[in-house]
C-alpha cells in the first residue's frame, strides 16, 4: 500500500485543532503526533529488487520464520528499490 499523505494530513489537522488545554497540550500533541506518524509509516510499501542469487538466508528453519509476509521478485542488474 502506498503512503497515505491525506490520512496523515487529516490526523495532524485534528491534533492541532484539539489542543485547548495549555497544561497538557504538549504531552497530548506529542503522543498523538507520534501515533499519527507511526500509522503513516506503517502504510508504506517497501520494494526491493535483487537477483535471486543475492538473497541469502541463514539460521535454522525456526529462525527464518517471518511474522510479516514478504514478496521477493527476481530483478536485473539495476538493483532498484523504493518506498511508497
């Protein structure tokens, strides 16, 4: 999934609009900003292109278990990648 810039903007506007109490504004805003940025970053799709022979796995089968699914696609000599 691509980064959701509009979702981040909406969250930031809501955070800034809700700051009314100067006693807790900084702490509340910091928590809410951290959560909004965390959510935004977690919507990213990381794309890595590598030659199949460049992908090496070490360790036991148990150590190699992924909690998140990944998709690896064989690439060419450009070795390109991106974050969107």
